[in-house]
C-alpha cells in the first residue's frame, strides 16, 4: 500500500509517463521508416508504382540443400543457368500479385529423375488467395507440357510470402502499419513477421527476413526515380546457404498488363485441394517445391498396404503402400530379450502408418529408425519415429546434422570400421557406410542375410569383408536412390554412381545373387544391375 501522498502523485503523473514512451517509440519508427523511404526515392514515388517487371535475361541459378551431397551445405545445383521475368502489380492497399515466367536448365545430378535433362519452363501466378502454374510445371518427373495448375494452399501461402519479400512496394505497406517497430537499423512488422535490415550508410534495405525465407538484396540503381536492387539472393533461414541467385538487368516501371495477365487459370494441380490437410509443413513443402519434387498430400492407407517377406523367414518385412507407391520401407524384427524392431528410412507422411502397423501386427514398439541419408524425402519423417521412442541409426559424419535437426533424438553411430550389426537365430542385419559414399556423404545401405555359413557368389568372386560368411541362403539389400528398378527406363540409371556402390558392396561381401529391395521401385535381383553396368 502506497502512502496517500505518493498515491496522489502516481495518480497524477502515471498517465503522462505512460504516454511518453509510446510517443517516443512511434517517433523513432517514423524517423527510421522516413529515412528508408527517402533512400528508395521517396514515399510519393513508391506510392505511384502500380507495377514493376524485373527482367533477368541470363543470370538465374538455384541450388539444393535438401538434395545436397553434404548434410551441412547446399553443394548441388538445381538450375545451372536460366532466365526469367518477375512481374508485380499493386493495388491501392499495396497488396501484391506476382507472375514468374521462368526457363532454366537442370544440373547433371538430376539425371536419375529426368534422363534427358530437358529444361524446365513454366509460368507461375501468385495472388493473396492462391498460387497456380498456368503454363508448364515445376515437377521434374512430369512431362514439360503438362500444366501444373494450383498448388496446395499451404504452399501457396509460402509462395505469396516470397512475392511480398521481393516486392518493391513492401516497405511502403509496412510504413502504414501501426504495429511496426524499430531496432537500430531494422524495421519489424509483427503482423506479417517481416523484418527489413537497413544499411547504416545508405538506409537502403539489404536483408529482408521472414520465418521461412531470407532475401539479400544489393547493387541498387535508380529507374524513373526509384531505387531498385539488381541482385537478389534467397538464403536458407537457418544455414544462410544461397538457394536462388538472380541478376536483374532491366526494369520496367508501371507496365500495361493484358487483362488476363495475372489470371490463375482454370485447372487445379496435384496439391490444390482446398481445406485438405497436408502431412508436410509450409517449410517442408517449400523445400520439396524448390527441388522440383511432387507435393501431393500423402495418400497411403494401412488397409491398402502390401507386406512381403523376401527372405522367406520371419522378421524381415518389405512394406509397400499401394496408394502411395513412391516409397517402400523395410521393417526388421529380431527375436531375443532386447526386442529390437528397426525400420528403414523415414519418408514424411508414411511414418505414422508404419508405427501403427508395427504395433498392430507385431505387437511391439519400434526401437530403431535407420535413415539411409539426410535427403528430405527419406528423413523428414524421423521426428515421428523419435517421438515414438525410436533411436536413430546414422553415420558419424552426420552426427552434428542430427544433433541440430532433432536434438532430443538418441543416436546410434556407425562408421566404416564399425558398421551397425544385429542378429538373432535366423537373420543378420548389417548397415554399411563408406568414406567415399555414393549419392550423399551420409549415405548408407543395409545387407540382410538369413544364415552365416560359406558363400560362393560374392561380386567378382572375392571379398575383403570382415562379416560372418553366409551359406546358400537368400540375402537382400535395402537400397535408396542409387538404383530405381522397375521405375522408368534404364536410361535414368547413373552408371558411374551404381558402379561406385557395387565396388563398396563387393568389399562388404554382398552376394551377386542378392535381391535388391529399393526404396523407390520394385524388388529386382542384383545381377540385373551388375549386367546393366558392365560390372560382371
């Protein structure tokens, strides 16, 4: 309880004190925004913008973090070269529409998905309500003439966020936000969760940040009284790797667009079902789209699932979801006190069904999840397995990646000298990694056998493997992304990569008559790959 005199003073002066801080804050916001708007050419010049076209005739490139060789950096190109026009239209409230007309080549690394490496060419229209491909598509597996249509609403929101971040009118829109705040040389709008970082020398924006994207913009020059950045880099928000890089060589201000220029078309695309929940988050969908991969909502169902036992012994199960045939998995169940049950790989959307199947059919919980490599289509479901209590089996080289990605996960490490090996009375599982791993730095494969007596059919008839020898029993290999048997033509086989793995498999003592269980494709004898690559 305050004394009466102090209570009176507080009653009189607190309203004045309370009003002083907001007034000072709004003054700082106004000053900072005014400097930024002036640096860009002034509020009036920006207000007069009804549209802008960025012409990029030759310098468009993109890279992949999801499909990278290293788990730690974007070291593979998607587009090695390309061109585009990025067109914007603004209404009176500074709401933006964007259209991208893009053509680009595809890097050699993508031969597994597109044997002819035919360039991508498409038109993408993005509005506040939807994002639609009106010409061509961005799915590397699709024929180029197929019109992609509208994307899933969750991905559409991400694409609209990118349109806002690239829009030259965004800072003007934020300047009218009563919620905007400043901190040193930054302007933040909490309503959109967007931040502008300004150069302390020029007061021009140099970095624009949202939760899902970061743009680094620089090399400003004036066009019709407005300062526009000429170089755009889109960075990964976590690693700051460059995902997109384009250089604007010419700018058209206030163009006259045809009436249907920003029309979203009539068709709905592979992920367009409004209101249908997607198994991937907005960030994950953005990664798949960036990598030209399908973003259809996962359609697998337990009741339409096929389970085979390729070794003919209890404990090894090959799982295929007929509604979602893109990804196959192996579950290995061991007898004994430890009750180990391991699943191979973690494709997103499918993981929860595998957990349910193991509980229902085996009456057990999964104890281990082995990730073949860090690429998102094989690893994004790992969170579900970890939450279900499974340990992750990964190579030592990926330890830091998984510590950052899933810090709560318990990791079981393997190396070249120490593969993961587990066995019971009928089955042995060995997971191998090599310092010269094919496809990805942390790429691994599994060799599963049903007995441990002498084997006479190893690749090239010899092996320096320290694994226990096997008899004339069946053996199988679970393999991801090196071979896609039964999926497309043999033209898509990367012969060099396949031979590189066959050299490793020979060293590891894999038999030439082993059955390959692919993550993508259909079970096929290893002998077929041996003959296809001239390895015999």
